[in-house]
C-alpha cells in the first residue's frame, strides 16, 4: 500500500536518504521510497501497512507525519515518468560536454557518478588546474565513452 508522508518543503531528498539508511540498518519492511519534483512537501512510501511506516520514520528530522489514507497508484500516475536514461549511460572516465550552466561548452572528464542524486563529479579538461566540479547529469552529453579495460 502507498502512503504519503508530510515532510519539510525542500527536504524531500534529505529525508528519503535518511529513511533509506535507517531502513537498511534496522531492516524495516519498507518496499519503496519515492520523491517527486512536482509533489513538494511529501514523499511516497510503500509498505504492507501504515504501522510499518510509522515505526520506520519515528525520530527522523523534517518528517511531519503520515497521511492515514492510503494512495491509489492512479492518483500519482501523472507524477511518474520514465526512468531518466542519461545517468545510466554515463560512466567513470567518459568525456562529456557541458550543455548548460556556468561551464556551458566546456569539455570534462567524469571522475565520479552518483546515480542516487543524478550528479556527476567532473574535471574540466581545458582548465589550467584540474578542479573537481559537481554538476547534474542532465546538463551534459557524452562525447566519448571510456575505453573498456
């Protein structure tokens, strides 16, 4: 069953990360944690019953409670979109071009990929001093794939 949990607006990803760590550590029977960009102030959690969710979120900061009415999947269908492919196709040591933001037009080498946050840590190749920069994965396009080792 799906339930909505009220959280501090803007802290949805932080709460989801903390809840995920707690679920893994304490082995709570939570199946899914979903954060939607268009649903500010809420996260969606799937579990067998509301009590399991209440136990899992107990003591976590930024959580304001759980709505007692379960959510039907049809109610959130509009929020669900296909998985974003860009982050899945980018690997360490790929050469990418930044297509938006302050480094637009720059070429960079991918040093780290954070699939959960959909972020990349890159080093600009044409910079005098290679400084690691963290950017969103959807702001780059792959120019050259890394050599298979």
